[in-house]
C-alpha cells in the first residue's frame, strides 16, 4: 500500500523534505507503527519522529491518534501540536 506522507514545521526541517511516498512493510497497521517504522529510516527521521508523544497526525486530512489504524489511507500528515494565539 503506497502512502503519501506529509511533514510540517520542525518535523519537515529535521527530515529535509515536506513529502514522500512510502510502502510500509507488513505489520505497520497504525499511525504509531508508521511513525516507529519511519523513525528507523535515518538520522533526520529519528530526530524528528523518535518521540511520538510530541507529534500529531492526520489520515486523509482527519486528525487521528497514534492508535488509529491506517486502513485504506492514502495520505498521512505528521506535525507538531498546533497552538493558537
């Protein structure tokens, strides 16, 4: 299953890209699984994604928790918590 991954703010800066298409391996079933797998892809990924508690995510533009199944997702966005002011 090909997934478009979008990165925002300091996550994007650490990884060095704002988007990529990936094919997660079998066993990657939730947002948390996906982030854990991505964190193992290199130093920038580990820096940006190594602490999932600091991240938020959306599947196909709908906010999702780390336990949310990927299901038939086409797009996953990963970003830091959003604050207003």
